[in-house]
């Protein structure tokens, strides 16, 4: 494995030197430690920070995951990044746009991993990035002031980059991995972040220009959930089981329920691939 010393430190100057975006990451805060980059980005939104502002931290002390979980965020090895969006879709398309943002963000992480490694990642609906049967990255979107002129969406991205599997908490060891663990070498986080921000910007522009049908096709091609028998835990605690059939026009998961054969759409939940 390459030494940590061979890789450039994660600084704003190093990232911006590689940045090929118009607005995303042009304002970039790289913090040594923060409770949650999403929390920090939401605060910056309140203070009037511009569209495309990015907050990155070397360590999070209270990293947030989906469905109220926490995100394991040890120092110096991974990517913890939040992007502030202020340019939202117009009111008549806002709900559809909001529902696609997390899925498109997962797609951006996946494409970035593909372009910097030889790995073949896949997505577990809605936005978990997997290598083989282990999770390598996740997305948590949060918003504030939707429906007001101060509306803002924060897209939080966590990628396990160079952390070694043995250092994961026990409950994660069998289900999580990192890019370094999968490739056998350490990955340059500066190059990874610059490419990720480019992917994000391109894909968000595309979504804003109202082409969700194309996004849906691309997403469906890399979503490993489609065609699988799945168990879905809903936020209510209820569970559903069935065959994941397809993605609907709003990014929801269409499920053919076991037993009844009834087709239903899941909007939010935690999916387990059964077979
Ligand atoms: C998930 O549960 O899969 C989503 C994880 C999202 C983690 C990222 S790390 C950067 C950003 N800040 C947070 O507090 N969470 C997100």
C-alpha cells in the first residue's frame, strides 16, 4: 500500500487547484474537525452562503447517517463532505426534483469511484454505494426553508476511502468496506473530492434542466436492488418483503409484494437484499 506521506494533504488549495466546476466547491471550507458537515452547511445556509458552497472535514464527532443513524467518521482517512444547493427546481417541479437529488448524488459517488479506481461499484436503493456486498459510501440530504426564498438543500456525502476494515466498529466490520480495502492501495482524497464535485455539478445541472427520465434510465442500470428479493424497513418500523421491480418517475422503489403480488411504491426506507 502507498504511504500516507505519498498522498497530498486534503486542503482547500489542493482541491481547488484540481477543480473543474463552475460553482460547486468554489467556496470551500476544509475543517480539521466538526460535529457534522451537514450541520455546518445548514448553518452556513442560514448565514447566506452561496449556492455550491462545500464543507469538508477531516473528522466528524457526530456524523449523521440516514434514518437517524450515525456515520462512522474517524480522522484523516475518509471523505465527509456537504454541498449547499440554493438553485432549486421551480415550484411545479420541486417535489420531483427533491426526490431525485439523493439518488443522483449516489450516482455521482458511484461514477467517481469508477473513474478513480478499477472497482465496479453498485447502488442499493436509494443511495447506498456498494462494492460487492459491502457499503463504501452513503448520502444524507437535509433541507431548510423549503417554500421560502431562503430555501436550501444540503447534500451530505460520506465515502470510506483509506480507512482499514479492522478499525471499523464491530457492528460494521461485516457490512462496510473502504476503497483502499477493496483496491489494495490508498486513494488520493484530493483527486477524489475534485472529481466528485465535478460529477455532482454536472448531474445536478442535468436534473435542473428537467431530464429525470434519462437520469432514471442511468440510475436503474447501476441499481443492484432492481430484480432482487428485498426486505424493506419503513420509517414506521413496518417491514415489507417482495421483488424490487423498478424505479418510478419520482425515484421511488416499485415493489411486487410477496404473497399478495400487489405492486406498491416505497418512498423511503432501508432495503436489505435477500437473494
Ligand atoms: C447513510 O446513512 O448512508 C448516509 C451517510 C451520510 C454521511 C455523510 S458524511 C458527510 C455528511 N455529514 C453528515 O453528518 N453526514 C453526511
